[in-house]
């Protein structure tokens, strides 16, 4: 069996086009663009790339972007000041604290200070609770992107056995809540799960989010399963690279060209040979995350101002 690749780029593009229409409609109602604020502290290079991508996406869909970049040694009160500022700012509809924060800072504490109505990442405890109750207007961006891509390919969720490997608060747990709300039978596996391969092999729908390159192989995938690979792992030619060079795939080409490459949690050959559909890395779920952030921003902006954004909640 040769699995069908689920093209995150195309699905993300259609989400962004929709957001653009909605933000134009928002402008017609309010005379301003919806606004997204990002607070970053420190100089994590990956975070800098993510913030740049968010800014680019905002420009593309007509969302105003407010960026605050504080130094690594900034006093915690300065982060607090910015959170309060954006909580009060009527031009700001959504706010993100870019994670990770510098070592020693308690991200949960800051996340709790965000106005839950502006919590576009959906990480505030109130919104986490609402997600499990099925009353949240939005969901965290990566899990929301998983649902969107499943819907785009008309994958049946109801009644199917879903296994999610990884129980983080940003991916595994909210994905479990969303799949459960759509009537899947959900198992949440993690690093202490025994017989992980057996459990994964039960899955009609396997979501992997553990952060280990190519960890899930043929033994983990039921023939015909839908495999959603959330993992984004960088491998280098010097370390893990040689193991992947023999693979006849774009990963090996990238490794040869650049000395490094991105790879998911699922072994690409296993996904192609065993699954019916799978999301590639890169070009799968990763593409959806920023698109869903834009979607969440326009949704919360509409709710805040009592304008029907025209789309049902995720
Ligand atoms: P995390 O480190 O917070 O959580 C990892 C989870 O994996 C934990 O629950 C842990 O119990 C589980 N785990 C670790 N080793 C395991 C093993 N051997 N067997 C079973 N479970 C195991 O990670 P995270 O933030 O959820 O991210 C996971 C992966 O997803 C990373 O590669 C990350 O880069 C990627 N990610 C991608 C996106 C995206 O937009 N596509 C967004 C967020 C995270």
C-alpha cells in the first residue's frame, strides 16, 4: 500500500485565504484590522523564526501585528507590564507569550495573566477547562490544525480508535479533547506507556507528538491507519545523519545538501508503506499551526466585538 500524503501547505493556504476574507469583513465593521500581540523574552533562535513566520502570516491576511521583544535578563515585572498593556488595549484581540521563556521563568504563571478572551493559543486554564467541556470558542493551534487537515481529507473520526503518543499540554492533551469531542475512542500514550507498539497498532488514527526522529516504525502502524506526524526533529549529518542517508527520500537529499534536515516522529518509509494517509514532515501539520493561529485571532476578535466571524468554532 502506498499512503496518500496529506498536503498541509495547501490546507493551510485555504485557511489563510478564509481568514483574509474574515479580517476584511472585520475591518468593514470596525474600521480597524484585528490585532495580534506577541511577547517574546530572550534570544531563542527557533522562537525568533516562529515569531517572524507569525508576523509574515499576519501581514498576508490583514491582521495587525504587535511585537514586544524583551532581553533575556528582563525583570519579570516587565513581562507582566506588557501582558496588562495588551489586556487593556482595544486594538489587540489576541495575545501570545512566545515559549520557551528564559530559564527560571514560570510560563504558567504568565499564561494565567492573559485575558482568557484574548488567549489565542488557548493555553489559559479557563480555556483548557472549556476545551474539555466542549464549550471553548477556539482550540490550541496545532491540535486545531490536526482537526482541520483531517476534515480537509474527509477522514472519519467518529467511532474510530485514536491513539495519541505524547501528552503535552500544547499538543497531546488538547488533541485528545478534540478527538473525543468528535466521538473517537481515545488513548493517550506517553513515555511510561508499556507496550506502546501494540497500543499504537490498534489505532485507526495515530497522532505522534513525542519529539523523537523516526521513532514510530512499521510495528507501530496498523495497515491502512491515518498517521498524523506532529514531531519536528532536526537531525545533523554529523550525529544521527548517516542512519538516514541510505533512505531514498527528500530527507537524505536535504542531509547531503545542507548537512541537516527535519524529520518527524514517524519513520517516513513505514508511513508510506503502512498508512492510508499521512502528514509529511516538513509540509504537514507544521504548516497548519500558524494558519490556525490566524484563524483563532479572527475568531476571538469577532467574539470580543460581537461580530459573527462567519465560521463555526474549531
Ligand atoms: P513535549 O516534550 O512537551 O512532550 C513530549 C511527550 O512525548 C511527553 O508527553 C512524553 O511523555 C512523550 N514521550 C517522550 N518519549 C516518549 C517515548 N519514547 N514513548 C512514548 N512517549 C514519549 O513535546 P511537545 O511540545 O508536545 O512536542 C512534541 C513534538 O512535536 C516535538 O517534536 C515538537 O517539535 C513538535 N511540535 C510540532 C508542532 C507543529 O506545529 N507541528 C507544534 C508543537 C510541537
